[in-house]
C-alpha cells in the first residue's frame, strides 16, 4: 500500500479530509522522529513497541575478497509487535488481501 492509498483509506474511515489526514500523519511521524532522536521508546497499544537500539561494533568478511572490515557501532530502530498482532498475522498465513 502506498502512502497516498493509506492516507485515502484513513481519511475515509475517519470522515476527515485528505489534507487534514495528511497533516495528522505527518505530525505523528515528525513527533515519533523526535522521540527516537532522544533515544526514547514508543509503545502503541494494539500494535507494538518501537525502540532505538545500539548495534555493537562488529567484523564483517567480504565473501568475494575474503577481506575483513570493521563495521562501526550504530543506532537502529527496532519494532516488536504485540502478541495479538503476531497471532493475527500467523492466522493470515501470508495471504494477501486484495
């Protein structure tokens, strides 16, 4: 689903205009970005938890040249769905909704 399709579907469900829905989604994303920059966790009921984790420094080997490279530590965004969401996805069994 594209961003445009998502906004359209959400605006219909909330009986809001496309413009207002777009502004709302943009505000949510901007605020989440600020929270992540501070290293905070966001927990959304019924969906899951977004958290910033530090990936440690590690050594990687290039399979083509066998050259070893040091990969520096970095921050990554991690998402853990709530058990109910995991179960819902399991029941779908990978089927696509059309």
